[in-house]
C-alpha cells in the first residue's frame, strides 16, 4: 500500500503510546469523593446500627439465660401462720420437685440488706411483716415442673408465691425484638439513601460523559460494554467507601471492647456490663460488618448499573 | 451492500427534508455526496450510519432491513461501518493511539493483539509521532487523520466521511483525498459528504447530489 504520509523520523516525546490503558470513562468525571464519603458514612451507620442491635440482643439473651436459670418463691407473713415453718416447708417441697439443683432461703440479714436502700440500716425485722425470699436454682438441661410445684405450694403453703420471671423475660424478649425491628428499619433507610445517592451521582456521571457514550456507540459498542465502563468505577467507589465506613466502625467497636476490658472490676464498669452486656459485638459482629461492606459495594454497583441501563435505553 | 427505496425523512411534524431517496451503494465503490448547505447531507449520512431512522421507505444494509434491527443488532452492524465526523469526535482524555484503537477495544481485543496494527496504521496516516499525544495538542489536520484512522482500524466495509476537508487547507485536503482513495483500493466502500467542488474535481467518482430534498445520482 502506498504511503500517503511518511513520518518515519518520529519524534520520541509524542510517539510513546501509553503502557497502561486509560479508562474509557475518566474517573475524574465521576463525583468520586463526595459519593465515597456518602457510602462511607452510610456503611458506618449501618455497621453501628448492626453492632448496637447485636449487643442489645446478646445482653438480653444473657439476662434471660441468667434469670431463667433460677426462680424465686416468696413467703408472705400471714396472720395465724408461722413464717419460719412455712419457709422450711417450701424448701422441702422445692427440693422434692424435679429439675431443681439447689434451694436456698435468704436469711433475715440478707432480707434486711435487700430493703436497706429504701428503709435504712439497723432494722428490727421481727417488728415488720417482711416476706422471705427463697431462691431456687434449676438443674441445667432439666425440665422443671413449675405448674406442679405451684399447685403443691398453693395447696400446702398458701402464703407462698412462685415467681418464674416469665413476665419479665417476655418483656425482655419484646424489647430485644423491638431493637431488631428498629435496626432493620434503620438499615433499610440507610440502603435507600445509598441507592438514591448513587442514582443521582450516576445520572450526573452519565450526563457529563454523554459525548463519550455517543462515541462508544458510533464505534459499535453495545449497551452492555458501555454500562461496564461505568459500573467498574462505581464498584471500586463502593468498595472504597464501604471499607472506610466499615473500618471506622470496626475500630470504634474495638475501642469500646478495649475500654470495657480496662474498666472491668471497677464499680462503674461492672454496672455498665450488667446493664449493657459486654460491649462486644464478638467475631460474628465483625464478620457481619465485613459482609455489610461487601453489601454496600454491591448495592452501589447495582444501583449505578440500573441507572446506566435506563439512561442508555434513552440514548442512541 | 446498501439500498434505499423511496426513503423519506422529516423531523417531528415539519416538512419532509429528504424525499423519495432511491439509490444503492455497492461494495468497493467510491462516491461523493454533495449538495448545498442544509440540503440534508448530514441527515443522509446519519441514516446510513443507523443513528437516524427514516420516517418512510426501506433501508437495507448488508442484507438486513434496518427497521427490524434491535439496538444490539445496530451496534453489530456499525462495526462494519466507519464514520469520520466533521468535528472529529475524538476523546480528549485518551491518547491518539487509544482513540484509534477504541473500536478494537470495544470488540474486547487485548492491546497486545492489536498494538502493532494500530501503530502501523498511525504511521500510514502520518501520525507515528503523535501516538502518545492527547487530541487537544493535535493540529486540525492531525485530528482529522486520527479520526480517519479510528474509522478504518476495524477494517469496515463502508467508510462515511462528513466534510472531511472542511477544516483544512486545500493542500491537506488533497492529501486526505489520497488517503481515502488508498483506503478504497484496499476494498472499503467510501462515501464522502462534501460541498467542496474543487475536491470532487480531483477524482473522477460517482456523485450523489442532494437538491431540494431529492437525490440525483451521476454515475
């Protein structure tokens, strides 16, 4: 073939072709930083919500198992009955009931200690109609017969009331379930905000890069090829934002855990642990946070893909 | 290869800008598409490039009725057509090499497989020294040649050029015409839309003349 141009003496400075292929859609044309920040914040909020819900559920579960391992029998002072004899009778009946590991009656001094915050010290309990508490510990793995024990007590010691904390445990379960529902609702909102943000950013990117899309069509690119050029950017962006937000959440939970370990043994630390649990999301929590990072990247990629495809459908 | 039968085109509810166009373009042929400004040359080129559907009539390209094509079908057919725009449509963030290689990249080919081919073509059109340069630093003539190279790199069966000499001096215009003639000799059918009579007088070829919305063919 004839040479219409002869430029064999090429100048080296302009002659060098790039070693690495430039992205067809320039990353600078995507609203990268702001969208990365949005994805990072949303991932952080999602991770914090998940971690908080998991801590509440774990703490509630701990409380339930702790409380569920024992029941109490209250023996009320009733005129005409000897409370000490009733206490002894209740202990004997409880011990004879199946699934019971240990039965212990609170001493008068311990009973006084229970009411001391309200009534003060130095009480003469004999002067007061104080009920007596009997703590019944359940054998692990056994199935105690509470209805049978309750019936026996009603028949033989009418002043005794068995409390298996069922109502309290039910309320605790309801609270934990409410926390889960609230957490799921917040996660739904976080995902919705992420999808909307990515959709707007993708529309902006498509508008900014419309000349590129047109040229790609002119050289025979299918919509799938064009979409992949945009989706790659948004997947990377989602992963980066998710990693930043998820990483921050992991660091935060790590700090909480370390602080909890530091304050263990102090009165404040013990009270906080009793109230809120161990302040640890555990290995499962960290795995869930990592999965959320992946989820946010996938959501970002899918939301951008959907927007790109819808926009491409309107361009020819 | 391409056949138009009673094709008409109107924009919206306006009058027909192109009426009763009936002609064919054979493989390996060379033709000028000419007519006064506003005669509809660019509209006809857009129909030839499948980016504008006719409002009536039949267009058959590569034995396919274009009215029945899906979007993916159009993309596939466009790979058999190269187009050179008057305003070049080069991507400013890609180097000259990458702009020219774009059709091959779109086909999913690896750079190692097409690098030598692109370099050879760039040298053939006189851009061997500009492979790493971005379009904003190229001259008008260099941009035009890069656009032509991009249009022919995938060895299309048909090359469409819209006013390829509109922004260059007569000398460069003649050199570009030589380039198109050489491409035609390699087997590519060429349609050059131009109103440059001097350019058309340089080469004896078929002329498609648009006037008052109708096409007159001078073989």
